[in-house]
């Protein structure tokens, strides 16, 4: 969607280069939704025996993502000091309003 709009962007391969705590803090600060939205509650989450309620607080969610970057929601798009989890892709349009 970004390419079709002619928007230049960088892709971060977060599994090869996991985000630092400072990066996670920065993303969380720009995100408009609750911090828990950054955590994927998928099969891996279940495999680790985690409970969603345990990661509703900022510190706990960031600690989890530091230990298990594979649980970070994606894609995350940052533009103009705002971050959005672009799932579904149409949510990206909010950054262009």
C-alpha cells in the first residue's frame, strides 16, 4: 500500500535485529491504542503459557517483547510521530489523514 502511494519506507527485520528497550518505549509512546495491542496473542503466546491479562501494563508488555520479539504485532508503521499497527492494511490510511 505504501509503495502504491509512492511513499518511501524502511523495513526493519525485527527478528534478525530485535528492537531495543528504548525502541520499544518509543513505539509504545507513539501508539494510540493500549500497550497490550503490541503483543500478539497467537499460537506462540499460548505455547509460552502466557495470559493476556498479565501483559496489559506497559512495563510487563515491554518486558515480554524484549524477551520474545516474535510476539510483537506487525506491521507497525511510524509516520509524523504517530505509530499504528497496520493490521488490517487499511488502518494505514489513518496516518495519511
